[in-house]
C-alpha cells in the first residue's frame, strides 16, 4: 500500500471512529437523541442509528425490519438532497413508568429544493441513556 493510500485509509478510519463515537455515545436528552438518530440515519450510518434505536423495539420487530425502516428513511433524505438541520419543536411526556418516554416533535430542513418536514419520534430512557423508536 502506498503512503498516500495509507494516509487516506487512516483518515477514513479516524473519521468513522469519530462518527461512531458521536452516535453511540450516551445521549443526555431526548432531543439530542432524536437529532443524532436523524442525522445518522440520513447520512447512511445504519450501525450508529441502530445503536440509538430502542432495544425493546429491535427485539420485538426484529433487526431486519428496523434496518429496512432505516433504509427507507435514508432513501427519503437522499431524495431530498440530504439534511441541512434538525430542529426540535416540542416534547411531551408519554409515560414515566416502566421507563420514561417522551414524544419529540421535530422539523427536518433538507439541503435540496424541498419543503421542510415535521414529524414525531418517541424517545425512551434506559438507565440514563435515551433511545429513539416506538
């Protein structure tokens, strides 16, 4: 492997590690969890998005169904030119027991020439870490 290829490979590895660290880290709030999940999904980082997806839903629905859902979200983002920003509009408590869950209303602004999209996500707290998905 040439020096240039080694440099490129090293840079790619560092970038991937930084992205995974940012995505897989402890999400301190439901809002940050929704923002990070949305960005990871739209950027095609399925492993990062899966790490932030509600583990109970993955067990119940199956990893393949969740991955198919993530692929649909990624395709929609790609068709709209990618995500410019994610803006949290509102949060509402759904339940406190057995785990704290909140509905997070958010708006995605796309890079392409398309209208922003408003949507809702459910964020659930598992031992101090927030996960997305219901």
